[in-house]
């Protein structure tokens, strides 16, 4: 009853998987059947009809472009030249088997590797693969290129029209609107912190936490995630991170010294943070510049940094307030770049933090792709795996003259997963579904014979049912129904017998077998092993950066060797770890159960990057007292040692739920002192900023330690 109630609510509101699949099925069927019928029965052009149908199906049925219909239509418009190029390449490279195989390997790798550019590129990749596969099979007929291009363009243009105008999807909340809501919540927190008791009440702290959680990538629909390599996407991702950091700093702001009112300078700074956050919310929500800029916030931040408080407790709060102000400034700057693009001009002292503003679009794309060029990138691994499988399938189809061999390659791109375990599970369901579909298709073909009118009448409702039920019920249903669809389609293109269904099953069996073998040969565990290595590399880079940054604060004038090298290592390692973690979340892990807290390791990288910049910015060049410097370096050494222990365990994590006897030694075996609780009476702001940063990393290590303990619990 509960499931029926949820389905009824989905149908009433138009949200949920079933209504979304039904809308897409209508659009896909309209585009593919319109082009197919017009070319086949109106102009007697079977080649153009075939390409019109499969052109629409490639980007609507096989591809999974995230977003609303209008968002998908915008993506498809930009893909039209790429689609035409793939059809041309496939047509001319089909002249020889070796050239078709080589082209399949190169195109397969390039298209699959483009997933490094973000969710939209990853979603469209299978459809683009099909647009090359279809013309790359014999017979070699270059004189039909005009019909092929005409059919492909007609099918895609009809699909673009359908996506943009037919049954529009409900509008989703954009990432900018989420960030605007988080900025507005930060402004409300700043107001509350400026009045007694100068701490956030539990309800306000919970609202701030919820606003920050709403910006996590796992909580944001794929189409709205700012994951692309371009300037605005990078800036919007930076905006979300800055908003989460600001809300966290506001929630954890220390209370004033006991029995004392907070300094007026701090109250004024919170007021400037409120004004800046309110302006940022306006900028993100309305896409127009707010009435006030960040000049007042920058002025008050500089004044607070120049006038330290008298008591150590007050200086601790002052250092935390400066971190709040820093996050607010970063939030406004990132939002301005996200909205204005290259017309935004960040302050000179923020040039390193917003390095991408100085880079061209080509350079930003190069940075993204170059970072993933190598066997340690999951995007590179996936591209090699799919290119190898497609090349082998094309070789088998060419050498054995496999009838309708492109079905085998279609099985490769639709059934191959990132782990061997997932591929085997998917293939099992797909083969059962294909077998059932082949039995049904053989029966239909035997009964209907050459009655093309019956096939034409059945095609529309069959496609509607296929593209509605298949995405909702899973790969077995999808393969069974799609087998019926292609049988009905090919029965209209040329005379066929029930044996067409047999060929379909044979092709899917061959293609899925190739996918399984290639999956076993090329990184069979998917992102699992790579995530372990990436997390270990990230934690080691973080340890080096912690020691280097603390050394600069403890001994002003000393620079890392070479300058910025540790930060660059953390940044690159973080990119690799985040991409591996994103894929890991989508994979079915075996055995199931609690495992290492990989997200805690990834967040540690973010905290090191942001914290190091704040700490170095707080250092005014005044040498610390010998005791202060020694205390900071000892604290940093303990934290760095803990990070290296965590890295060593990430390289060889315990088996999930293995129940390893005993408990592993904690990452911080000795009690790490809390210098802020017994600070020297004359300690400066740099001292408190550094200890606050190390406190944050200590909390990260505790979270990682908790994940280690959970992984050792017997399952």
C-alpha cells in the first residue's frame, strides 16, 4: 500500500522515476518514430530512416544526459557537429576491418575519456559511441553518406525539439540557488552571533548544518553539479565550498571570554559578514550585483588583524572571527566569478586561491584532462576498458562476418560496468531478458510474417512501453523489450524471419562475454583499489603540507622548497581522490558492509588546502616566541604523523567486515595537546589560527579512525 501511495503521489506531482521515464519515453518515441516513418514510408529511404531512428535513440535511450528536457536539448545542440563527425568517420573507416577496429579503439577511448569533463559528458558518451558504431559496419557504402547524415540530423533535431517543447520536466533547484540559500543562512547566523549570548542556538545551528549539507555533491542532482572544467563551473564549485566553510566557522565560533562582553571590533566584523553574505545571496539568486561590495568587510578584517585582543581567550575568538571573515570574502569573490565570468576581478591577495581566473578556457580543459591522463585515473581506466572491449567486439564482428554485429558492440557499451562484479551481475540479467525478448520476438515474426503494416502499427506503443518500463524495472526488462523493438524495426526495413531473434541473442551473448573478459583484464575492482591509492597519496601530501605550512608560521621568512609545491601536490591528489570516490559511490562493493570513511579523507584534503591559505595569511611576519613555535611544530608533527599512518593503512585497508582480531593502534596514539586551552599570554593571532587549523585536522583524523574501527567489525 505504501508503494502504491508513493506511486500515486509521483504521478500527481510529476516527480519521481516513473513520471520522468514516461515523459522521456514520449519524447524518444516521437522523435525516433517520426523520422523513421517519414523517411521509410514517405521518401522510401531506408538508410536515412535507420539513422533517424537510431540517432534519436542514441542520445535519448542509450545516453543518460542528466537534467531537464531543456537542459538536455542545449547539450544536444552543441553535440550536433560531433555526431556528424562520428558518422563520417565511421563511414569511411569501414573500408577495411583493421581501419574500423583502429578507429573504434581511438574513438571509443576519446569519447569515454571525455567523462572527465563532468556528468553531462559522461552521460552522453554511450550515445556518441553508438553514432560511430552504426556506420562502421559492412557493407562499405560511402555513397550513402548523405542519407546517413540527413537521417542522423533529422532524428537529432526532432529529439531536440521534443526535449525542449514536449512534456517539459519540473524545474529543479539550481546549485546557484542552493548556494544563495546557504549564503542567506550564513547572514542570519551572523546576526544571531552579534547579540547575546553570542552563540548559535541549537535550532539555528541545525539550520546552518542543513544548508551546508544541501551543497554536498551527493545531495545535488547530477545536472546541477558544477563539475565541469570551465571557469564558471569551477567558480560555482568554489562558491559551494566557501559557503560550507563559512557556515561551519559560524557554527563553531568560540564564545567570548567568561564574564566579558565581546569586543566591538568583532561585533562590527560580524555585521560586515552579514552584509557580505546577504549581498552574495542576492548576486547568486538574482544574477545582479548587490548594492554593497566587500570593501567594508576587507577594511574591518584588516583592522581586526592589526589590533589583537588582550586576553588569550579573546584572541582565540578573534582568530576564529578572522577565519569567518576570510570565508565570507572567498564566498563573495567566488560567486562574482561564477556570475560575471572573466569580468570579475578578484583582489591581488586572492590570485593564488582563484588561479583559474587567469587561465583561458582551453588551458582549463587541458588542466582537467591532463590531470586524468595516466593509469591512476579512474576516467583513464574506464576509457581503456571500454575501448579495448569495443575494439575486440569490432574485430570479432569483422573477421567472423557476424550478422548485425553492431548489436554485439551495443551490448558492450550498454552492459560493461566499472567493476567485474557489476558487469557479471548486469550481464546475467541482460541475457535472461534478451532470451525472453528473443522468444517473444521470434513468435511475433513467425506469426506476422511480412506484414509491415502490423509492425508499423505496433512500433509506437511498443517503444512507449519499452522506454517507460525499461529504465524503471532494470536491465533485464530493458533488454527484453529492446529486443522486441529492434526486431519490429528491422522487419520493416527488409524481409526477415524468426531467426532474427536468434541472431539478436547470439550478438548480445558475444558482446557481453567480451565485456566480462575485458572487465577482468582491465582493473576488475574498479575504483576500489584506485581510491585506496589516491586517498593514501592525498593524506601523505596533506602531511607534508601541514609540516611545511606550520614551519613557515613558526619561522617567518622560511618558504617551502620549492614555493607552493606541497599545495600543488595536495590539489592534484585531491582531484584524483574525488574522481575515484565519486565512481566508488556508484559501484556495488563486495563484500557489502561498513568500510573506511573515504569521504573523511577527501574532506581532510579540502581542510588542508583552505586552512593552509588562512594560516599563512594570518602570519604578519612577527617571529613567534620560542615556546609558541615549539608547541606549534610539535602539534603539527603529531598531526602529520597521524596522516601518514592513515595513508599507510589506506594503501592496505582491512577487508570490509573482516573482524580482524584486536583493535588497530589509533592514528594519534598520544593525547594531542590543545594549545589554545593553555596559550601563552602574549600569543598572537597566527598562533591561534594555526592551532585552530590543526584542531580541525585532528577532528578529521578522529573521523578516519572511526571508519577504521567500523571496517574491523565482523560482518
